[in-house]
């Protein structure tokens, strides 16, 4: 997979939900290749912590740390896949994509400023 240097994350990919609401999210504006480079690091740390958790019977802190790191790495991969899929769709149908961008802007603007200003 070749990642274009100007491609950046669009953000808003949530992970780790509490009471059906996302607690964390991947931020927008990060170059895709840099974001994707973090996934193997997070997965390696999760693997090492999970390995430690198998030998440490007194506490579950290693297991929970591995769980959160795996959630983070999955979110990073998800955001890169979403962005690359959106770019592929954009190249196929630019008119439809402009409509979806406008709808996305309206959604974010409504959340930020409320309906009365739009």
C-alpha cells in the first residue's frame, strides 16, 4: 500500500467507550504514514504486556494495559483505512464526495454551534 505524503487523518474515529459514549478519539490532521507507523509500536507493547500478564497472577494491570493499547492500535488502523477508502471513493465520484463533505461539515457545525446558526 502506497500512502501519499499529503494524505492526513480526518479524525473523529472514537475508541474506548464508557456508557455508550466514546472517551477517546484519533485526531485529524496527522499524516497517514506517521499514524500508521504507530500501530506496530502499540501492538508490540500490547504483546509484551500480555506476555507479562500470563506470568503475573497477583494483578491484572498488565492485561488491562495490553487491552487499551490494542484498542488504540485498532483505532489507528481504522482511521487510516477510512481515510484511504474515502480517497478512493472521492477519485471515483467527486460530485457525490462534495455533497458528503458538506453534510459532514453541517453535522460537525450542528454539534459545535447548534441548529440555530445554520
